[in-house]
């Protein structure tokens, strides 16, 4: 009897690169777009807070 475990190394486990599917590429693009959008919104909110503070101090 052979008691050694046979394993099929998958590309995920071996570090080998595999071609991404269309759905994976689309999800990756969406993640990048969401991250950029959140950064832009954060910058806008920060700018608005600065403007509102300037108005309060200027009164």
C-alpha cells in the first residue's frame, strides 16, 4: 500500500499565474474604480469641511 498523499498542485497553491476570467477582470476594475471614487469623495468632504470652518471663523 502506498500511504503517501498525492496532491495536485493547483495554480493558486504553486504561485503560477493563470489567466483571469472576464468576471474576475471586471470585478478587479470595479474594485479599483470604487477605491478611486471613495478617495475622491473623501477629498471633497475634507475640502467642504475646510470651507465651512473658514465661514465660521470669518463671521
